[in-house]
């Protein structure tokens, strides 16, 4: 499966900020969660490449929240699906040296892992 950002030529843009702007614009237009999740992950990836770790963490967490809010999916599957985005957010908080964000995200990851284990 090709990455969302590839469809918009984001990788070819000279300015990372231009890529983020284009992806944010597309994010607002998507009606469904799966597309919004993919957009969030692509936006986070752009911020990560720009070294803007706090922004990247926010977008990874936004993707995780969208996954967790999907009503038609079993809770354990939602937890498994969201775990990767929260782990990427945790890494961004670590890189940004944001202790509060790191601690909050770590707590949520532990809860998600418990949910996965109880399934």
C-alpha cells in the first residue's frame, strides 16, 4: 500500500512546511476516520522529518485517538491498532525532552497493552 503523502507528491516538495500545509488541508476534507488516520500519520511524519517533535507527537496522538474512537471495532483491536501511533508519539516526546507528554503517553500505552493482553 502506498503512503498517503505519496499521492500528493509531498516527498518531492522542497519545503517541509508546504507539505504539512497541503496534508492539513486534505485532512480537513476527509469524511472518514481511516483516511483521517492516514493523513495524521503523514503529517506527523513530515513534522518528524523537520525535527518538530512536539508537533509530530500531537499528530501521532491524534491518529491514535481517531483509531480508539472507531465505534464499529472491538476494543482490543482498536488498542492494538492505536498502539503503534502512541509509541511513535512517545518517541517524539522523548526526543523533544517533554517529560509531561512522555509520562502521559507512557501511561496510555500501558493501558492499551493491558487492553490487548486481556483480549
